[in-house]
C-alpha cells in the first residue's frame, strides 16, 4: 500500500511539473525574442531591445486580469511605513512593490509561476545568452529583481516626472508594459534619454517588453514616462533589474 501511495504521489508531482513547464512556455517573456517579426533592436548610444507581443495573447490577458490589486499593494506597502507617516496618494503618484514568488498572498497561481520563473537563474542565463549580456560572472551568478509599479489615475493637473538614473549595479534593465484592455488614455509613453537628450520614445502599449542592456555604471542613461492626460485608468508596468550577486 505504501508503495502504491508513493507511486501515486510521484505521478501527481510529475503531472504538476509537466503542467508548470507547459505554462512557462506560454508566459516566458523571451518566447519571441528570436523573431524578427516581434523584435526591434536599436543601438543609438544605448543597446535597446523592444519585443512586441512578448507572450502568448491568451496568457497575457489572463495575467492582466489576475494582476495584483492596487489596494493590496498599498496595504502591503503601508505595513512597512510607520503609522505617523501615512501613504499619500495624489493624482499621478507612483505606487511600487518589489515582488517575489513568496508574495503569494497578493498573487494568483499563474502570477506566482510568472514571478518565480522570471526570477530564476534559468531565465537570467537565457537572457544573458540570447542577448549577449556582458557580465564579469556567468549566468548562474546573476539575479533578477522584479517590481510592479502603478501610476495613479489623473484627475487634476499632471505633475511631470523627472528623468531618473538607473542604479549603477544594474547590468540589464527591463520594462514590461501591461496596459489594460479598457485603457484608452493618452500619453504615459516610455522615454529614454542619453546625456539629457531624448533618443527613444516607446508607446505605452499592451504586452511590450523593453530591455536596456549592458548599462552597468552608465550614469548618462535616464528614463521617464511622458505626460499623461486626465484619465480614470492607472498605468501598470513590471520592472526587471538584472544584477550580479554580492
């Protein structure tokens, strides 16, 4: 009997693993990375890769529908802020959460797999190999930090963002745009600057991955999002920071 139970459990575990592998194939952000139909590469001072329709459309829509709720992110962040410093959410303010697969209390099972895979050494190594990411160490010594960002709806005058410099330890920086199906707002495009001059403008669009590669200690690179018009819709992106382990 024990042997039968053990075999049954093994079969269940194998089925779970097979199902997980099958799901990963459809949510891997690099599944179309070698397709000229989906990929645009620019090398205007900064090596930039833009992958349109990055993942399977059906799975993208599911991820979009099951995205971590803004209220859950706010409550999660609030726990880390002293009670005498309440969170103030103004029009166009940014709400950000560094996220791992351990944060399953705000994630669906699909999101958990998505975050777990894109944080893995396997994905870091794949990214390094596909796009020739330069590092002093091999892919297994790389780690990926992921954050989800919400920019609040615009109900009043827009406060312009200032271009921000990326941390010096980032080797490759990714932005995955998750525009909602019902979002008909204007503006909020990604702008990339080199030496204070805008060199790239990328539309805020669904299912689009942007990668800035080999940018370690590049203080001449900055990014920002353009002016947004009044809208009831928040803007949501995921950011990926590839760094070496300490």
